[in-house]
C-alpha cells in the first residue's frame, strides 16, 4: 500500500478537484488496499468530495468493488450527510446487478432495512436474506435477520 506521503498527495489532489492525478496514484492498488485507503481518507476528511472522487472512478471503469466502496463510504464515514443511506442503496443495487452472487452486497440490503431510516423495505430485506441463505445456509447476518422477524 502507499505511504503517508502518497496518502497526503491523494488527499490534496482530491480536495483540489484533481481527480485524474489522484486516480494515477491509486492505479496499482488492489480493491482491498483501495477500500482501506479511501475509508481512512473519508473518516479523516468527512467530506463529500471523497464520494465524488469514487463516482469519477466508477465513470471511468464501473465495477462491483467501486460501487461497494461508494456504498460503504456513504453508510459509514459520510452517513451524517442527508441522503447518504439512499445514495448507498443505489450503489448496492447496482453492484448486485453486476454480481448477483455477492453475499456481502445482499447483507448491505439487510443493513439498510435495519437502520432507523429503514431505507429498504421489509420485503426487499426478506428477499435478500432468502437469496443469501440459498448461497450460504449458515450466514449469520441472514439468520439473525430472520430471528428478529419471529
């Protein structure tokens, strides 16, 4: 992963709206390293500009990983922004369209039902839990969700 200097450069480029320059610095990051870096930056900055940068990356090369990252950033470090959960829902649904077998994405659907804002309907959460259990019959998130329904 990049060093502190690289992280600071990325932050500077993002805050200056120089997304192409920031993108070049993260070009060789694998998805896990990128997620870790972007989440760290998001928590430090607490600024919508990080989400905007992720959207730029998605526009260049749409992927499940980038949509998942956008959703995670909106659910976690940027959740205080009005509409963050609804925005994350778009990215989760789009990522599921790209890879319907990804259990972690379906778990996010359940999470978005369980939060106080209840962005996802009960029916959609039940469908997600059912699909999860078809793939992974011992999935704790889905089983716990069903237990709460009873």
